[in-house]
């Protein structure tokens, strides 16, 4: 009997489930166009704004704990097949690790896709945290590059560093 790499099959299943023919191609073209038509700072600001607008359109219920916040975020992400997030919090920061995010259909475009998708999520996560009682001066930032099929974000008050 052959040794089957079940992890690969699972990942392939989820990738196929996440890929929405037509829509994902359109979004990839839009992402590429935004990044190509503006400088890096302006294009990322625009994508961050789109994420913030998405979060405002899809508000989360009020969460009393980090666990409730994580559950609410994952319920929303599940609706889009956008993976899941795990939140680790301590007194200084919250680390949001986003697993199983949708990838580009074309591996040659994966870097642009990951940058764009992470920037949209950066805006969305920032807006959701602000709506949960976060402070405007506390920032959420993506720690690039994407590694091991995860996107890692850090929510930390940079004024006290």
C-alpha cells in the first residue's frame, strides 16, 4: 500500500473549495491593477480602506472576551471560505494568525495576491478591533511575508514602545 500524504489532500480540498472561478480571477485582476497604478503606500492604503469598509458592512457582535472575538471572526470568515484566525493576547499585544487563506489560482501571482489579501484583512481586522472598543492610536499591522500558509498580524500600541 502506498503512503498517502493526507495533509496534502486536505489542503488541496480546501484550496479547491475556496477558489471561486470568475470572482477570484476578477479580484486578482483588481488587486494587480491597484498595485500597478499607484505607488506602494497609496495602493496599500486603498486596499486597507476596502478592508475597513468591508468590516463596517459586516459588523461583529460585541465580544466580552478574546475567545468570543475569535469565535465571531471565525464565523464570519467561514461564510466566505477565507480560512480561520487564532488570537493570542498578552498585556502588550494581540497576535492574529490567519490560517488557510485563499490563494491565487496562478502560483506566479501568489506574492501579489498575498500582499493584497493581507492588506485588505489588515484594514478589516483593524476596523473590527476598533469597533470592539480598541483605540484609534493602536495599530494592527501585517508582518510580511506570508509563511507556512499563514498571515500574521500584530495589534499593539506603538506609542508605548
